[in-house]
C-alpha cells in the first residue's frame, strides 16, 4: 500500500515559489507515496516567533496542530519550517495543554531529504540532472535538525549530476527571515560572501533544502549577474532525463 | 608614547544624537560594505578556523570535553554563593583583600582610592574585558596615573585610542603595515619593512620600561578557583605574569561568574579555553596568583586585592531560563564563527562584549537601548555549535526578543503588522486572497520598473537583490486545479 504523506507547504513557497512544492509532489509520487495537501494550512508561525511575538505565533501553531491532527506523516520542503514545528512548537507550548501533542507532531514531521533518506531509505529517486551543482548547508536543517549527509546522499544518487564542494558551505547565507530586511546591509554582505563561495566552485547551480535561503542567494546572484543559479533540492530530484 | 585620557570607552561616546540602535544600523552599513575590512577579517578568521579545527582534533572527545566544561560551570553558577565565599575565605587567609562591587563605578572607586592612597604613578594592565566594561582606565588617568596596556593587541588599540575590536584578539582588524605606521607616529621608531618580529621587539622594549616603573599591576581573571583561593590568568605573551608579580600591588578585577569549584577543573577548562580561543593546546602562560608575597618567597606583590564585580550579573543569575549565559568563559569562538561579526566587525556593536555572546548579554546588562542586538542575527546557530560550554546562544536571542516584545518593547507599527498577519494566518481564505493581491499588485509595480524604489513596499529586499519571484498561481490554486488529482501517482 502506498505511504500516505501530508504536504506541509511553507506560506512563502505557496505564494512565491510554488514550483518547489510541485516538484516535492512529483518526487514523492515517483517513489510511490500518496500525497495530500490539507488546504486549510497557512503559516507555521515562524515569522512572529522569531520576531518575539510568541503570543501571535501560538495561535498559528495551535491551528497547525489542528489542521494536521490526523496526518500520519508530514513532509515539508524546508528545514527551517520543519524546525519551527519540531524544535520550537514544544517550547512555544511548553506550559499549555497541547505540549505533548506538539511533541508528537514534531516526531512525525519531516524535512523532505530527511523523509526520503531516513524514513523511506531511498537515496536514488530516479532523477537525472546533467549539471555541476554545489551544496549550501542551510542553517536550520544543519544545526537544528542535524541534517548533514541526507541531501548530499540524494544528490550523489542523481544521474549526470556533478557535485562540487563549496568552501564554508555551512556559513549562513544571510537570509534569516525579517533579518533580511531589518538589517538589509548585513544580510546582503552575508549573501555576497555566500555568492563568492558559490562563484569559486564554478558550479552552474547552487542547491539547498531551504527555499528561503535560495530565494535570498538567487536575489544576490541575480543582481550580480553571476553565472550560477539557485535551485531547490526538490527541483533537482524532480528532474528526469 | 601617549596613553591618552581621551581613549574612548567601549560605550563609544558619539557626538551625534543617534540612539544605539540607529548608530548600529549606520555603522553596520558602512562596515559591511567595506571590502578591505571584509578581506582582512576573512583572512584572519580562515587561519583561526584552521587552527581551531586542528586544536579540536587533538582532544580525543571534543563533545565530552564541552559537556564537562558545561557541567563545571553549571555547578559553579548554581552554587555561586558557596564558591565565591569559599574563594574569599582562602584569599583572606593568605593576607589578600577582597572587595565586592555592585557596580562598575564602585569597583573603579575602590581601585582609584587604593592607587591614590599608595602613591601609584604608573599602572600596568594585563588584558581584562571587565576593566573595559567598567571603564577603569579613564578613571585612573584622571588622577594623573599613567595606564599601560601590556597585551600587545591592547597596547596597539590603546595607542589608536580605540576600544578592543575583539575580546581575545583586540587588534584583529589591523594589518602589520597599519601597526608599523602607528608605531612610527606614536613611538617614534620606524620599522620600514613592517617585520612582525621587529614590531613585537619594539613594543616589548617599551613595555619593559613600564613593567619596571609600575607600582600597581591590574589583571583580569579567566577563572577564580574556589578551593584554593587562586586567580587563574592565561596569557600568551607573559604580560600577565609580569603584571602580577613585578609591581608592589596586584589588583585582580573580574566578574563574579568566573568562579570554578576546584583546582583540578582547570585540567579541562584550560585546554578547552585555549583550543576555542586560538586553537592552541594550552595557552603559553598559565598564572595562578593567590595572595601577597610570603616570607621566604622570591617574588610577588606586597599587596593583593581581588575586586569581584556584579554589575547586573546577579539579576541574570535570578533568571533561571537565561542563567547559563553566565557560563561563558570569554574564549571568543562565537565571535569568530559568527557571519554577522565577520561582516560588521567588533566596533560596530558598540559594546564591551561584541558578537553573539555580547548580543545575548548586553541587553541584560545595559537594558532596552541595546535590544536591537538581539535582533541583529540571522539565528543561524553557528555560535551555539562552537560554544565550548554549550550555551544555547541563538535560542537565548529568541528569548530576549520574546521578553522585549511581551514587555511592550516592539514598535507599534510592528505590533499592528503582526496582529494583521495573525488574522490572515488564522483564515486560509484571507491568506490566499491577501497573497494573490500582493502578487498581482507587485507584478504591476515591478512591470513599471519600480522595484526597489520608494513605492516598493518590499524595497528593503529589492534595493540590493533581484525582486522576489511573483508567480501567477499559488501552489494551493494549482493543487485545487489539477495537481491534487491522481493522488498516489504512478504506483
């Protein structure tokens, strides 16, 4: 029987980068999962949470718990939004009645590469992408979810893909949510450092598991008219020969 | 040379009327666009990174060492009353003096009175961030006392009338040519080829004169060892040892959180501090000072004073959630790895303690005016990943933000914004409609070439980045239209 998976599509992916979620669906279906999109979902609450507005974030979290109450497995193409659910929901609801439910929800919510490699045991999803690619280790995936090898193993399983190492691949790209606009100059400088690291590799594409980092890096690459382009891991995995 | 009394303190008196937050934004914009600065720091940090990783590899189980250090500090901080009193008792037994200072001003006054009453004309200081925190040097200089910084980096920034750029390497932002020029101007000798060894030799010659002239040596403390009443000082240049043993009077000044229970704890803390600070297996000189010179001893001061500074630390201690911030051993690792620090540099923070630990600590010590620092982070967590005592630094930044906001600190515009945001997020239809309207209007605006202009509500994004993508359909509408069908796919 096909494994049932509920999609958790980050709000900005829904609105600004829908292809990331479309490609996530393609990959999940290709490995034989049955994908479902609970249409009542909105935002996990992270923008408010990170800005200190925990009382504004909490109802979003409660709502999220409700929307995904019956979901067996939740998959999200973002390490950061997965972190919000798994790491920060329990803290946000530490004193409430929903704390245990939040903990349980975190245990069945997975970032895409984590789900593919750790849960499904798949490293070859039948993708082909004949390009040079370098990998940026997004902060939340790396340091909160401890996802170091999973995306790399998937990339190594892609036909025709040449993976090149990036210097300081685990240095933040400078996005950081509202940080990107509140501290524009610092964020841009960090993005430029990241774009420099990408340029040195000579890769055609820079990939990551977080769409927000990629939107930021693409914003910098685009302004500099650099050769490299940012692409989400899901979109590489969805590519076929 | 000039040990000028106009040296700016870490508080950085600015002639303008900018708030600390405005000044931070201004300086951050200048510094982060300074490509020469970016290159110097990147080079220095790259060599630190390499040394740090080599150093960590020398320790058989780095994670176990971190956990041990965390446990030692937790034990000390959770029983601060007991260990501080034990430390004091030991110092008194050996004929030393202990002064408990609630504020920086109290600590300064004690040291000033001591210096004046003993007729001190010259003071040598070994590195101490706490004396920066309480602005000690200007207080002594007002009394006509000459104050010499004897750590090479501190000596250099003192000659430049600057605050330290970094808590471990105060002159990290300078290259040797700049130091040569400084020495030529201030010390009157020209080392034409800017050879580092010759520059060091010059500074050393000057500092020797100061060491022999000084009646008082002031040091910080890396640790206060409770069971032996000893002040532990790590230096690489031997200046700590000279400052604490040559002058007649030794004053050690430090924060109350520096106490550790046992001498044997140094067996773990010293190598971990050295590894995190510079990548060294152990700092070159480890000095333990425990009191005045005793009968039959060859050297040491006639008088030994310890000044224990609170200055807001005990209120942090009272906060169970944030208390572990006091575990910090001031190694500087979080500064070095921080991508924000790497781009804006130490001076932009305008605080005694810059970088992640400073951004966590300063709003507690100096109040709301510095709360912007809690927000000046992408929350990447690199700091937490290297902290040798496992302080969850970036989560503390989140707590600072929460406490600030729930105490009504956020601007009213932002409060309204998040109220509206919450309403949209609680109503999926409103969310979808709002998103659609935003995309449509921005597409229209950007189509007219107005991205990044004053009319662009997302200009803080699009001034220096290509505009965000604005697809005609959201995922949810694509799902509803056709994507949602055929669930189960091709099995």
